[in-house]
């Protein structure tokens, strides 16, 4: 009887669920091509939608929403993932009310971080395939993924950071048969893979008349075959294939250790489709090859005996020290774990001899090159300043939690490694112990570096060799929290997808400004809600996380504006009210002190650069120069006069890199504001055919203001 009375309630709940699914899919499809804005202007705060959905998009959205509702009715497990897509409507809240500004995150590229987790959870909800994958098939899949990624990453900038220096070392080995780089830099033989003048990473211990890099030579030997066959592209293909071998080894290991095909696939997916291996699979850094050796150690230390296992471990350990001296702890741990297994003493001695040969030959090379057999001879005295255990207090949490370079912002699935500790200890305590020891030998050394983030490279570099161990720890989490793990894997795949579409999302400077968040949510200071460990002290504060970035908000609205493509909750959008601030803080300028604003891009039109400041002296105090793509465009002066200068710019073709330079002539001036204000702007649809009076001739620069 109770069941009969429950039927109306169940029917009502079912109807509400169907309506919710319909609304979620309708909102997602309708708003996926729109941009929602909250913009401070000269007239107040403008809130509205640019490129609102038209009738055709609404019809398509309604049709897809009906199809999704019918699908959810047949597969109720898909209801949760489908409902999550309704987050696309979340930005309507700040647009309508001016409150809850962080919800502006859920638009544009940010929707990838909603859609891919939802898709991953939906996939988990379906019946998993039962047929196991051959290890070779997993390796082939990883190779295809990494080779496809290589077509987009590292992006238009090409080889950056240490990469061109390793390529230059390979060029020297191929052309001269040595590692003296004098000829390569004198003749600029790096031109095929680096635009501009490359500053040599010279070892301070280089003998007189020689030029040796500060980098260990091992990676140059590893990439030499690829360089000979295909230059930079050949090197990236070679490293992508090595990364695929690493992924295949990890897949086989995880499946064997856990006895679970699906757990092995999940760990494999985390490794191949997420950060940081997806970022580094084709990057020219020693961590890529070190990850392969680390995966080998996990295999060679699992069983007793086996001549090949011992020899592989010995050779790998000897090769690691040639890749970088920081891998010595990893080499020792991996080799000792392998030699600790039972087996013929002569072969274990041969493995130890292989490692000793690699170590001694590197010391002999260091002695002949730098005059001392120290493994850190190339660094001179710098190594004591760069590597200290005291740095780990900042580097250890930074490796995982930093908002720019930390692992977990870019690949949060790795946080669930903690869920695998208990199950793995009960099933495979030996595997757990070995994975923890190998991971610790990587993580603790990386954390001890003053530049623990790895310099000008994508996030997570120093953790790449620990990924095989992390993958082994992650697999048991599949049984404990499959949907959560799937959602986090989808988020990580979303981050990689964003990097493919916008490679600049990977390029951070150690300034606390997350490139990923700047790309995904340029108008909201979301980074302030996350910790930063690269400054003088850790800095974060959720209370200020909702601040609008006035510069980005105004620029984004200006670039999207097309005249009639506006739906507003707070009046019409007048581009002439979009003041673009160039200063974040006041600039006190002393004599000959020079500062520059960030570079901005502007659509074609006429603009004013308005200057405000304070003066404590008379006469001209500050010289202002507006530059466009590095060329001077206009000049002005700021001084004690009552009227502040206004610099007029006529940009018939727009501007890609416009910036303002200020130089102190005499002390006593502080610039409090520099703003770019449009006077007349081409609508987005007319910018390709915009004609006007032309840009000022750089040869006849007007000195505006006084």
C-alpha cells in the first residue's frame, strides 16, 4: 500500500529530474558561444552578454536538451553528469546581480573543465569493456597521443628555457664531435630551432678559451639520434616515443600489481592524458628520460633473479647520473632495490659495476673538462646556493599546491594517491614500499632546489620522474572512489585541452600570476584564493578572490564588442566608457628610473592615453613614450603643470603589443594612473576592412602634452 502512495512522489521527482536535465543541456548549448561580462567603466559597472544566443542556436539547444532528457530516462546514471553541464548558466548570476563574481569562470574555455569531467563520469557509468588491452596496444595509443600533442605543444614560441641549449649541445656532438660550444654560438648554429640571439648557459668552470654548458651532457647523447635524423622535430618525436614506452611499462606494472584491468587503464589515462607527462612528453628536459628509468626500476625490483633485470637497472642507474647529478639518489635507490632481490651474485655484481662505470666515467669527464671530478663541477660554487635542504620547507608544498607550478591545480587526480596507500599496503606491501622510496628520492631532491618550479617550463617538471610511482599508488583509488577519480581525470584532461588550444596557459613566470587561470578566467582574480610559494612568503586570501581584473575585463569586452551583439542587465555598452587601466599600483619615479606597463592588444580605432599623477617639484618630471610592437609611437611629458597630458593614438590597424614607458627626468613625481580610453572603435565584424586616417609616422613623433 505504501508503494502505491509513493508513486505520485516518485513521478514528481522523476519529472523534476527530467526538467532539470533539459534546463542544464539547454543552458550549456545556448551559452557555449556567448561571453558574459561584469566590467567597471567610467560610468559605473556594466553587466551583460555579448554574442547572445540567436533563434537557430536556441532551437538546436532545445533539440539536444530533449535528446539528453530521453537518454537520461533510459540511463538514469547519466543524470548527474548531464546536470553538471548546467554550470554554464552560473555566470548569469553575477551578470544579473553583480554578486558571486567567481562564477564568471564557467564560460569559454572554463567549460572544458566542466564538460570533460562530466564526460568522464558518464563513461564510468556505462558498462566497462571486459577485454584486456595488450601492453603494446597501450604503448601505441600513448605514442599517438604524445605525437598529436607535439603538433601543438610547446606552442608557437618553440624551444624555450633549457631546451635550445640541449639542442645546441646535440649540434656540437654531431658537427664537431665534442661539447665545446664556441663554434655553435659564434656561428649561431642554433638558428634552425631558436629565433633571436641565444644567451649561452655557460659553466663558470669552463676552461679558458672553451665554452661548455652548465647542463650535464647525458641528454644530449640521448637525443642525438633524433637530432641527426630530423633536427628539433626528430628530437621531439624521439622523446614522445620514449614517453610512450614509459606509459606502457607503467600500464603493465599497475595491471600486474593490482590484478585489475580497469584500475590499470585509469592510472594509464592519468599518466597519458594529464599533467605533467602530457606537457613534457616531447619537451627536451632530462626528466623525460629519467621517468623511463624510474619505470624500469619498478619492474626490475619486483622479482628475484633475472640477468636482464639486473643489467637494465645497472645501466639505467649509470645513465641517470649522466642526465643530471640530482638523479643520483634515484639511481641509488632504484639499483639497491633491484640488487636486494635474490639472484646470482656475479650478475648482481655486474649490475653494480655498470652503475659504477657510469658514475666513474662521468667523474673522469668532469675532471678532464672542469679540472675536478665532482659531479657538480659544471656549477662551480653555485650549487651550494641553489640546493639546500632548507629550501624544502617552501619547495615541498610548492611542488604540489602552488597556483602556478603545483601539480594538483593542473592534475588533481594525483591527490587520490592517498586513497591507494592502505589497499596497496594490504595487497602489495613491497610494491608500496618501493614506490614510496623511488618517489621520495625524486620529490625531496626537487623540493631542495631554490628554483623548485624548474624555471621557464610547464608546471610539474621536477615531479615527472616520480609519475610511475604515483601511477602505482593511484590505481587502488579506482575501487574506492571511481566517480570522483573519473571526474578529476576529466578535469586534468580539460587542462591539457586548454593548453592545446592556448599554449600560453603553460608559461608561468614566478610572480604568483597563474597562466592557466589567466587564460581560463582572465577577468576574475581567482588565483588569490590559491596558495603561492614563489614569493617572499606564501600568499593567498579567499576574501579577495572575487576581485575583478579591471584591465582584462575592459579589454575582453572591447575585443568582443560588435555593436549589435549586446544584451545588457545594466544599460547599453558604450565602448567610449571602457577605460583600460595600465597601472596596478602608483609609480614613484626617481631620476633616470624607467618602468613599463604590460603589453596590451587593441582593435582598430582612435584612443586616448590619459595620465594622472602627483608632483612635488616644478617643470618636466617624467618622459612618457608609447610604443607599438617595439617601435615608438608617441611621446609626452608629465610635470607640475595643472593640466595632465592626454596622448591621442590613431590605430587604423589596431595594436598587438602596445605599452607605455615612463622615465623619471627629475625626482618628485608619482604616476597614479595610466588609462587607455577608446574614442572611436571598429566593431568586431568590420575590423578587417577598417580604414581611417592612418597611424602616426614613427619618424615624426608628436610630443603631446607638456
